[in-house]
């Protein structure tokens, strides 16, 4: 799509650094340079004001990525694109599930929202399909989240770190750029299961495992 729109050598494309390395790779394959913008801490999608701050004289396009079942702020991004004469593209992490599956995920997400303690649960909002149920494990950074994840897995709950390394930290894309929300999200986020196949007993196990680990959440002094 970038090549078809004439994006190429000498152009810059604004992209998020929170996951989806394939987006940055697509930009380089088109011959352009990826420029990283910070994310919204609630949706984990690229933040429009951060995108605007990243726009320069060589910017040709913006690529927004929908994250964890939350849509990016496309209306604001399209408005920004119109003002600056930029191509605005969007990328989904995976195909949207069937409506009944979305309803079941939302039901399980609501169950976790009401019962989890010691983690910050995701804000729902209109349009959230919960392709991933992502909580934050606050504290003093990466050791707390990783220790929490290991302990939860030891209690039989499948969980995963959604973004282990932001794209701007990877050797091929390393940039000296300030992305505080991206860095914080990479250090704190953890995806818990909300699949439609989970039983009520499974959901109770998730809650019990997480709520038993409050001691791991205390900041170090």
C-alpha cells in the first residue's frame, strides 16, 4: 500500500513502536524511514498529538495499528492527515472475531474487571473486542511484571507479555527518541486469557492466582 501510494526513498512514515515490527519493516522495504510516535496509555494505539509532533517536512504517511481489540483514533488521524497532506493507513493485529465470540470475551473481561485486585485492569470503552485482556502490573518496572507473570504461570494460568521489546529498542531500528508511554507499557503490561472457551472455574483460577500475588506489586525502596 505504501509503494502503491508512491511512498519511497527520502520519505518518512510515522508509526508506533509498541509492537508490530512488521509495520516498521514494511516502511523500510518501501525505501522510506520509519519515525516512531508515542502511544495513548489507555488504548495502546498511536496517540494523535504525538503523531503530529513527529511530522516533519519529509513525512509522507502515517500508519496506525489497532491494539488488543481497541481501535486507534482514526478520525483524529485522518483530520491530521488532511491538514498535512499525508496518507493515513491502518493495520489490524488480527481479524476481528465473530460477534458471539466478542460477546463472550466481553463477559469474561467484565468478570475480571470486577474481581482483580492489585493490577490495573483495561478500560473497556465502545468498540473494545478484547482480542487480548491486557492489565498493568505497576511498581518499579520490568522485574515486578515479569515476577508476577512467572508466579501466575506457576499457578496454572496462561499469560504472556504482549510486547517484550518496543521496536525502537531493536538493533535494526534503534532510535534515540523519547517514548515514555511506550516504554512504560512495555515494562508493565501483561495479557491474561479471556478466550470464549474458558469455563467459570478457569476464570476463578485466574482471579485467585492474580489476587494471591499482591506482595509482588510493592515498589522497591
